[in-house]
């Protein structure tokens, strides 16, 4: 199994499945939330012609 972690990855198939991020203040945290929501929306609305996600 080639996952870049020496065979330790059991759920993500070698993909990054999470990331820790820090915000300086409430405004920064709000901005992070907006980026996450925008990314989820983009992923949910972007699909290839055969229906699989790209």
C-alpha cells in the first residue's frame, strides 16, 4: 500500500483528511469558517460528467 506514511493510513487512501488551523481572534475564526464552508460548497457542486467528484 503506497500512502506516503509507510502503510499507516487506514481511512484516507493517502489523502490529507484533516488539518489543524489557528485563528488570531474572533474575526480570523469567522474567516476560517467562511473558507471551509465555501470549499465544501464548491466540492459539493463540482462533479465530472460521469457523476464522480473531481
